[in-house]
C-alpha cells in the first residue's frame, strides 16, 4: 500500500520525486525517503511522518546541492514490517550502499531468506522485508560478477593483454611489477548483469512486489519489476517516470505503459526494454490516460474529501452517460458486449469486494435479486479464496474496486478463474490490475479519488450496479416499463444530489452537536442496511469514534443493551417498503432514552415526532435510495472529523489502495 515514484531524464529529479510523493501520500504516510544518483554516488534522505518532514530534512541537507541529480527513486510508506522510523523507511540499500530499492508489497518468505543472508555475513539495518531484496541482489550480483571475471581475459589500462599476470594481483590489487593496475574487460557482459541478477532474486521471492531500484555502477538506469503491486511507466519528453499510481505521472505526461505481473522494465536515458521473468522481451502498447491534472487538485475546497463529495452530481452523470437507451428501457455496457451471450446463461452471481466497495455490492445484491431475478451473494474478498466457494460455469464473479489494485479482490478473481467462472468488474482506474485480469467490466469514469475515505466511488458503484441490473434484467424477464422507470429515475439522481448538498450548512450544525459522542449506531433496513454499514465506516475511519452499522431489525437482538442518552443512533429511514418497520425500531430506541438522527424523505412530518434531528433527501425509487441517503452521512462524517481538527484526507493507520493482504 506504499507509494513508489522513480525519475530518469533531462531535468532535476528531486522536484519531480517530491511532487510525486505528495500525490501518492494517500497510499501511505508513516515515513518517506528519497535516493538520488549524484555525481558518482547515491545519496539518500529519509524522514518519519508526512512528506513535509522529508522536505524539511532535505532543506537541512542543502536541497540546492541535490538538484543536479537527474535520476532517483522515492517512497512513501504504510508500515507492514517494522514500526515507522528512519531505519525502516525506504529506500533500502545493500551492505555496500551501491544498490538502493523502493518496494510496495509483502515478501512472505523474507525471514528465511534473511537468515541465510545473515549466515553469509550480510548486516541488516532495518526490520523490513524489503531490505532482504537489496541484500539478495547484492549477493547474486557479486557472485555473478566473480564468475564473469574468472571467465574473461585480464587487460592493462593500455589494453595490452597480460599473458602472465602477477599472482599477487587479486581483485583490483595493483601489480607490484607494473605502474598500471589490471582489470577485467567486462564489455557488454556486465551490461546485463544487474538484470540477470534481479531475475534470479525475483524467482526466490514469495509474495507481492512493486520494485524500483538503482545501482551505483549503472548511473543511467532504473530497473522496475511488478508482481501483485501496481507500477506504471510514464513516457515524457526525454524523461521517464515510474509510479504506483498515474496521479504521480499525469503532471508530466499522459502516455503510459502499465506493467503486468511478472514483467520487468529496464529504463535507460534513450531506451526502454520490457521483458518477463525468463528474460524474454515483451512488446507493450502505449496508452493515453484520460484524466486531467485538474481533477486531482482541491479547486478551493479545504480537503479532497469535501471536493469529492460535491463532485457527485457530475461523477454519477459520468458513470451513466452514454450507457442508457431510454426509449427502449435498456442499458448498453460496452465492456460487457464481448460476454453478452455468456451473461444470458449465468444463473448465479457472486459479488466480491472489500470495505466501501463491498457495501456497494450489498446494495447491488438487493437490486439483482429483486429486479433481474438472479440469485446473488456478496463475499468478503479477503475470505473468498480461503473457503471452498461453490462455483460452476454458470456462475459469474463480479469484483468491485475503485483502485483496481485491491490485493484481496484480485486474488478472489484469480481463484474464480481457476474454477472457470466468468469474471466481471466495476473499476475506476483504467489499466489497473483488476481491469486487465477480468473477462469484462465497466469503468466508473469518475476521475481520481484522492481522499482515503471513499465517497464518489461508492455512489458511482451503486449507480453502475443499477445499470448492470437493468442490463441483465432486460436479458431476462424485466419489462420495458420497469426498465424505463429505473433509467428515468437514475437520470434524475444528479439533480437530487445537488439538492442534498445545498443542505451542507444544516448538516454541519448537526455534526457539531454530536461530535463529542464516543459511540454511534447506524441503522437501516433492506436497501439501506448497506448504507448504514457505509455510514458507520465513514464515521469511524475519519473521526475515530466507535460506530457500528447494523440492520434495524437486529438491534433488539442484543445491541439495544448499549443504548442510553449518550449513545446516539443514525437511522436511514426513507419512505419505502420497510418504512413502518424502521419507525417501530426508532420508537424502541426513543423509549430507552436514546438520541436519534434520521435520514428521511422530503415531506415526512411524522418522523420529526420521534427523531431529535432530521436530514431530508428527495424521493426516488427504493433501489436508488442508497445513493441519496449516503450523501448526508458522508457530510456528517466529514464535518465531525474536520471540527475535531483531524486529518480528513489521511486518517491514521489507513491507506487508499490496499495492495497487501
């Protein structure tokens, strides 16, 4: 879940790397570091905390002196092995200080590898799994170099072959009978030595990695390798940027190459070679990113999260634009066309995702069963492959992931493919690992989501679930009338979101009233049970208040024991098919002295008699209420966090893209 950025080109590497780290900071912000090739040496600076701490430290070292470096790598860390401190911060080096490496992922067998290296005399400076990679490369590289030396003739600096070199000459010691030291004529053989050494090391590793490395003996190269962790190469004007995410690249170029698992890139000043772990060259297509840098800026908002909440009318429209055939009550999903016939034959869907994406999947489960008539279940991606899921050729797995890099979700897709299931996806990031792995899918088209807490991705995912429901439903028994009704209501959603956003100040006042609560219940039924789960998740990840999302009907089976005047509840209670049931559950809370905030449908005066505070949303189809009802919950969580003075965009212990298990 760490962020990696590397630069090689005609310009100073330092500002490019620092800017890239800032754009990747949402991936981890425990510590950071930078290694620059300067002169004939590599200099490294590390700091604990946010990128600004690294900037301050670089300033103390003398930033001006580092600006001459045109090649370097940098890293912002989300700790997995070892506490956040400078020793554990990346980049890491080998014993000699020649090899520097930044890594995202987890090496599962690092302990056994480290033990063998220590037995061979290697000294470790950190507790990380990453440092093992640097020492392994050093070990293999030096052994291969010795083999190369022993297989090559010796030459003097004048180039004359020494037929009988002095036996005292050993590894660079000057020949006592000559003023010239002898050395190995390495020629082109050494050129590929670093790559061949890396390949041998990669074959020893178990786990996931996105790696960039530089070597003191190769002043004009960066090597990158990918397995299970994202890496993208940006091709600019006489410069190349390597990063974990395109957000660190698009300020420089929109021309990118996405590395696939098992691929290695050797990046030079005038060339780029991509090959697999068997050193077989691979031809890659250059793709153009359709994101604009302006989409990744705050545009006057105090936080990315608030900006992204207010972008939702536009993001929903972007998700559905061009996909609706209103007069036919149908949906066109271009990404599904290649598997259209297979989709007609499926009789079961498994939705798999993590966190917020899973909550969107839960809303989709209700839609698909009620309107498309397809038995559907939702699985935690983190658990999916550790049980024995019953899958056959008529089962489709639908994976949901904003980043398209979620490690658990990617593993679930691969497990389903092993069992011959059709794999589908809802993904925001074009060219991401999941987007390339699935058989068919739909992009969100919402632009970058920078805040760690997901907002516009969730509502977009629910909207696309509605599109998929109509698409599959119309292949089956859904009538034209029902299809038209869902589509027409979906097209009205953006304007209805604008109406909710106009109540921003009102929601802020309610947040101020409840910001000091220690606990919260979030309760909803049917389509808004997932909304309750999502609302609770937002509050606890942003404000560190304990919040529990539960189905309203389950509250009386134990959880109600916690209710008192200091334990407020957030009820999602629109006027839908379970409205009366929700009202009864609210009465049960009220009779025990609990305070209630209600999300209710405009015009509902009855609910004011029960709830202490009410936030109104426009009326819509029951299946679409999660899109509207979640907007006030996002704003409520945002303002509680902001009023507490917390870091809204970067909550503690979290990262945006979870690329480790």
